[in-house]
C-alpha cells in the first residue's frame, strides 16, 4: 500500500505544470511582456463568443449545452476578466487603471466578434450588449476595487 | 460568404497537406533558408508534420462537402486551436524560432474562420425560416381551422399571437386559442418575491422541467395548422411551454400537422426558436414557418428594464427612471409583421414533390 502511495506521489510530483504556470503568469498582464498576455485575453474572448453563437441553435435538448451557452453569454468571460484584473493588480501594483483599459478593450473585441457573426449568418442576434453590460457590472467594480487597493 | 469560407478551407487543405509533405522531405534547406535551427528531435518533428498533414486532409473533406462535414469542422477547430496555443506557448516562453510563429498565427486565424463557417452552416433550415420563408404545408384536406397554443407570462406573447390570429382569420381561418397552464404555482407573474424569480431563473438555466397541465386536445382533432408561441427564459424556451413537449402524451396533437413557431423575447431568440422548432419536429409536426421578435429599445437599458419589469411586476417602474426604461411589449411594427405572418401561414402552398424537394 505504501509503495502504491509512493508511486502516486512521485507521479504527481513529476507532473509538468509549466504550461498552466505560464498562462497564470500571462494573466497577470506583465508590463514587460504585454503582447502574449493580450493575445491570451483576445483568444479567450473571441473563442467564447464564437462558440456561444455556434452552439446557439444546436443540441437544443442538452442540459450541458444549454448551461454552456448560458455561461458563455457573459458570466464566464466577465469572471475571467475580473480574475485577470485582480491578479494583475496584485502582481504589478500601480497598473490597475491601465489594466481596466485593457479589460475595456477586451469588451470591445467581444462586441465586435459577436457582431461579425452577422456577416456569416443573417438574420442573427450578434453580440448581446445587454448581457455584456451585466457582465461589465461584475468585471469593472472588481477591477476598480483592485486598482484602488493595490 | 459560403463560397469564400469554402475556398478558405481549400487553401488550408493545400497549405497543410502539401506544405507538410514538403517540410518532411525538405526541412533542412527550408529551415536553413529562413535561418531556423534544425529540429532537436526529428521524430517529434515528423509526428507534427504527419498530424498537420492529417488536418489538411480533413480540411479538404470539409471543402468537398461542407454541409455534411460539420463534425469534421469541430475537429479541425480543436486541432488548429491546440496547435496555435502550443505554438504561442513555446514561442513566448521557450524561444521557439519566429518561423514557427507563422504557422501558429495561420492556425489561430483558421480557428476563427472555421468557427464562422460552422455558424454559417449550422441549422440551415432555421436560416431559411428566419429569412421569412413559408414552407409548403402537408398535402391533404384543410378545414381551415387553426389552433394557437401559447404560454404567456407577462402578456407579450398573447398580444403577439392575437395578431397572428387576425392574419389567419382575415384569410378564412377559424382560430381557437389554447393557453398552456403550468402545474406549479411558481410560474405566475408577478413572481411574488425575488426568491421565486431566482428559482425560475435557475430552473430555466439548468432546464429543470416545468410540467404543463394536460392540454385536453385529442390527437384526432381537425386543426390543419398549429401555431405555438414561446418566450425566451434565460436563452431557452419558457419552462411550461417546453413542458408541453416533454410530455409524450401531447405529441399526437402535433403529429402529421402543419405547425409554426412564434418567439417573443427581450433580445435573444435564436436558441428558443431552435428549441421550439425541434420540439415541434420531434413531435411529428411539419414546420412551415417561424417568426421571432424582440422587444423594442436600445441596449443595455432594454436588459435592465426587463429586470426591473420582472422585479416590480409592472412596466415603467420604478417611475423615477422615467423615460430611460424601455417598453416591455412588442412594438407596432413587429405586431404588423406578425399579422402578415398569420396571413402568409393561411396562404401556405400545398406540398408537391418538387416544392418539398426545394424546401
């Protein structure tokens, strides 16, 4: 039994978390390496919005698909950006308000991505500015508090 | 747009499949030319070439028959997405040569292109209905009797269906209205407390069934057209209306009949409409039309106005917000379109083999 425990322990110790650590590092919006961080934020925002719209008319009886669509409508992106703002403010104090500007840019990209889908599917809803604003009520108050605290 | 997206699939098919065969054989002169170092482990390099060649082949299959290849598009999106993400990681964190960055950017761009193609290809029948198309009805006798089936929480849906009714009646239909009723008292408006609203919300998000009272309509009824109306509740169908379809005992009401869908909502109608249409089809109905309308007003006030409306139980409250609040009922222009929709449904052609094929 001890040997199995040791094996499991060494197996876990041998795991390479470098990739996740890199993601977390980029989520801190490091001032010296902002390019990859912005690429990460942009990729998350664009993919979430496109997946939401792609899923919208599909798997209509699936509970998992419906919850996924609901999450992608605004909570997932909004909470993600809120986490980024807090993490970034804590990791690099004094840049809180610059980070808020970056988050605003992410919201603009989110809107543009949703509206761009009208080019390939018409009539379509495009971005949902209403729920995006509800999401902004999660992201920005958290970001402003983080900017003021750090 | 279809042609452009399909052509882009061919471009990546040629680039992936052709390019990787070339790389496999000519990697030394190519890498020398761009100033990139030779691969540290050749077997991994060869594996990547093989994987990327396979994605190219997959893209070619999508190009050949895009409409039947939607699952392949999903696989291509995942494959290219992973490749782009890993390239970015190794480029930014492990000093991968800039030459490989080009492939990462290429695949990242194709994630977006393929997702847009998927959005374009998904549910083409719904796209046709959204364009205002009325499909041919089933052959057979038409006693010109219509049944309107609706569940209206706030009255918006009722107002919408009354216009469809007027359009049908104007064209010689006699119309019967049937209001769906929820079994649980929870689904009443005003909700009677924030807690009840939250319960309705979470049930809508997690699709917890809300049973509807028995319709009491025999399967051998003589309606030749059924129009079902539904509101959007947190991106999907209103619970009690979905409950109608979740009860197999009700499927006979729709089986072998022409059916149409009407959706009213704050702003998001696509998923609700898709759910309603698919439920109607699964129940055996022949969907001939669909119309979806959103409440008037600009965002974000339209969304906040809805929350205030649901919270206070009455429109234009709180009064101190005055003109900032947007209307909670469809505007006249939308109601006129619903009237025209009713007229078009009444005049729907009969299905002939040629028409059915075209549809």
